[in-house]
C-alpha cells in the first residue's frame, strides 16, 4: 500500500514502526511535510508534553496550550484533567482550559472562563482578559455584565500581583538581612571587644566565597557536575570556609591587629590598607573577573505557597543565619570562651587581674569574627558571583548594623540586620535601588540622633581604655 508523505510523517511522529523500501526512504528524505501537517505535528508534540513524567513539564505544556488559545486543545485538556493526580497540575489544566475558552466567542462560556480565572487569580490571564474587555468596549458593550466582570477580574488580579510583590520584597529583605546577620555578628564581637574598626572584614567575606568556588571545582573534577556527590560541596565548604578564614584572621591578629587596640584611627587606616592588599591578592590568584559558583541540585527550584514563590537558595540562607545565631549565642553563654569574651568586654583590666588570658581571648575572638564573615561569603556565593570586591558591598551595611544594634550586642545586631535588610528591599520597588538606599541611610541618621547608643546601649569599658 502506497502512503503519502504526510502519512509517513505522522507515523514517524506517533512512534509507529514502519518499513520503507529504498525508493521510499530516498523520497522521504527529500520530502518536506506540508504546512497543515506541520501544524498537526506541533499539536501532537504539545499533547505529548501533557503526559510527561515530570509535573513541571506537564504544567508548562498546559500553560503553553492555554496561551495559544486554541479551542481544539480543550477536549484533550478536559480528558487529562480527570486523570491528573497532582493538584498543581490540575490547577494548570483548569487555567489552560479557561484561557482557551476566552477565545470561544460564546458570551456565556467567556463569562464562565473569566470567573474561573478570577477565582484562580491567574496572572497569565491578565492580557487576555484585557483583550476581551477592549472588544466589549469597542462593540459599545462597556456596561454589560461581561465587561463589568472583566474589570473586576483585572482589579482582583492586579491586587493579587501587588500582594505577591510585597511578600516577595519582604522575603528578599529577610534573606538579605540574614546575610547581614552572619557577616555582622563577627564584626559586632570584635568591635565591641577590641575597639578595632576592621575595614578588611569584607575581604574575609570574599575568602568564604573563593573557598566555596575552589571546593566546587574539586568536586566537579572528582565526581562530575551532574553527580549526586556534587551537591555536597556546599555543606563541606561551610566549615572549611570558616576554618580557613579563622586561621588567616588568627595570623592577622597576632601580626598586625594586636598592636592597634584602643587606637581606632590607626586601626581604620591599617585595615583599609590590608583590604586593598587582600583584594589585589585575589585578583592575582583568581583573576580580576568574577567567578561563578553553581548551586547544588537540592537548592534549585522554588517552594510555592499561595502563589508566592520562595527560592530554596534564599530559604537555605535564612536557615543558615538561624543556625549561626543559635550557635554563636550558645558559644557566648555556655562555654568558657564565651564567658571570657563577655568578661573582657565588660572590664578588660578586671578580667586580666582575675587570670583570664586577655591576649588569647582577643586572638580567638578575632578569628571567630573572621570565620563568621567567611560563612556569609559562602552563603552569598549561592545568590551572586564571587569577586575580589564582593565583601565591600556589605561592609558599610554591616557597620550600620553594629552601630544601630549597639556595639557588642548580638541581639541588637540581629534585629537591626533584619530591619535594614527588609526596609531596603521594601523601599526599592517604589523608590528604586539608589533612592531606596539613600532613604535607608537617612532613616538611620535620624534614628541615631534619637538613640545615639543604638537599640540596646551598653557600657563597654574596653572602648574607654
């Protein structure tokens, strides 16, 4: 039986086994399917996506069909909707059906579809509903039931979008505040204990990012980028980053910092010079360009809640900040080192007279602060590129956090970090990044005029020596 070229193409697309003679094979290679058949093949391929094993693929295929507004897809979507077990995919099928029904031309069907999309708060339908409303207004039916329903639908969807934008800014601000919390905890301790204005604190953030980058490359070389073991590199990089930065901080304290106690101006100038030296060292070792750190597979994706998407990466950063805050509190309250740190912060001379090794406490505290900064750098590597000056973007904010929260007070530092992060992100959509940051600075200045000692002012005699 002779088959037409279109029949042969359809058999190929459907996956059916066919046997062709040599002449038919040569003819099939030269033949090009007709436009009508290509359209039919595209429909078949789109339909196959609705049966994919991955739910996200099924959702994407359904929404693609819905946006095409091809009413011939509606029967297929309705059949598969009855068989679909996943609720998220079911919602996507219903949304796709409603989007397609907007192009049906039947006023009752369109009205029902608009009501369905309004109930679902479908952001994808905003442009299509607007076209229906414009068509009604163009036909002098601007005050009909369908036009009124369309206007109400657009208002409800716009309100839903603004609500999502608000929660999105709040979530981003919370994650930004979490990074600030990790970075500034060490700064709050060292500044409160030693009176050292460490302008090189941001470079220890960069050390954490570069250690994460190097460990990523080690895991790629040994296990491969797509392996399950590759996802463990981030968990390994957190303690390694802390240890590397702590050791470097310990060396720096014993060679430079210990000669700068109670000399704020000299410490500022010296650590600023160290900052430039360390940045140049990063450029010589890793290059001037930023390097990219790939997120592990278990951090890729979003957690959906009420239509609001929360990335796993930012959720991980928030969880890490909580863990760091708890461990730091336990260290200061439940260990001998923490007891010594608090004693030295209260009265350095009295602590020394009681036999507390003040010099050792200073060294360990500075190392702890540098290690915490590196943890912040490891976290930052998951939401941005790693570069020589990556820490400089956070050093000013970190000092503001420390001053607002009161020097040496971890609770105040945590609260001010979250406050600055959230206020900054909430203002940016309305004022823009630059004006948002300027407004935050202005608010901080006014706050310090009102409370010069910060949120929880304490008397630290180490600053008066």
